[in-house]
C-alpha cells in the first residue's frame, strides 16, 4: 500500500483528504443525529486558511502590502511561516516550502469580503495588480445572481483570491 501512496500525486492525496473530511462531516453528523434524534450544532467558527508557498517574502508582501492584511506573530516564532489576520480571529497562514507541486484552479481560492470593493479595485489598479471576473475577463467584475459583485486576483505564486462585497452580519 505504501508504494501506491508514494506514487500518488500530492494534489490527489489532498483531494482524497478533503473527501475524507466531507464523508466524516456528512456521515459522522448523520450518525450523531440518529443517536439523539437531532442534528448537532458544533458551533464552528472559521479559524484559518493555509497556503503553501515557495517565496515566503514575496507572497507575504502581497498579502501585507497589496491586500493590507495585518501580519501577526507566529506563536512559536519559527522561520518558514507568515501569519496574517483577516478579521477578528480569522487568519491566513503562509507556509514556506522549497518544493511544492501545485495546481492552481480558480475553484480553489481564499475569499475575502469587503464593503469597499470599488475602493479596493482602484487600489489594485494603482498598484498595477491585475484582476478579473469569474470567466477570466481582465479588469471586469462578476455580478452573481444573488447581487454580490466579485473579482479575482492571484498572489505572486498564482494562488487565487476572490474578493467580493457580500454582507456578513
């Protein structure tokens, strides 16, 4: 079995891991609900999103200087990490690695919401940071069916970031 695991691409392992978590949440929650007749509410709150990057300095500078996220200290201060506060306790963790096989699908992205989307677009244009709509048209904004406007940018390592104007109470 180990020989198959070693030959399996990293992206496939990641997809299988995500699938395993989905099965755990879907079926594990169903099993718990069957025991007491109610669906449990675990009170989840969003904690963080992690990205593996090759150039920690350049990618960190993008999140700090272009998206203006607040850099926060890593709890044990090791090298190879940069952490940023998104809002409240929600964080972005950059993890530096020398070699990473990456697929950069737009469907896999960090999403940030702001009520100042037009101001952000002007900021991106001023810094000459390209952005696009969902289909990929440069300098365009997607208007979703629910009325939310959204754009997409890529960090220096081509990770996708959606930025929209969804309201979050």
